[in-house]
């Protein structure tokens, strides 16, 4: 791995996190903030907490997943639901 590769990797790491959220729509920022204060929530819980329509929450989660700041897993109690968590500090 060359020095330029290391610098590129460091630059990528700096972009991940709240810097990556900065350029996203307000709905995505709100969803990220709600996830910051709650360990993990389902999509319907996020819609309830943010007072956003479910479709807007889906869009926000997609945008957050695109920049790798939100992770998801299947719910153990209901496999039809996904649990979302924030992956940044």
C-alpha cells in the first residue's frame, strides 16, 4: 500500500460520520439525531418519534444507508421488521 493509498483511506474515514450526514436532506438529519438518542428503532417507531410520514422515513433511511452511517438487522420478535441503529459516534 503506497502513501497515497493511505492518505486516500484516511480521507474516506474522515468523510464517514457526521460529516457525511451534513449534506443530506433535513429528514435524514432528523432521523440520524433520533437514532443518536435511541439505541435502535424500527421504521414505524422512527416515523412516530420524528412525526415524519413513513415514506419520508424510508427515504431518509435509504440516504443514511448510502453514506454508511446507519445499520439495520431483522427484528427477532417480528422478522418482517428491520431494526435501525446509528453506526457513528
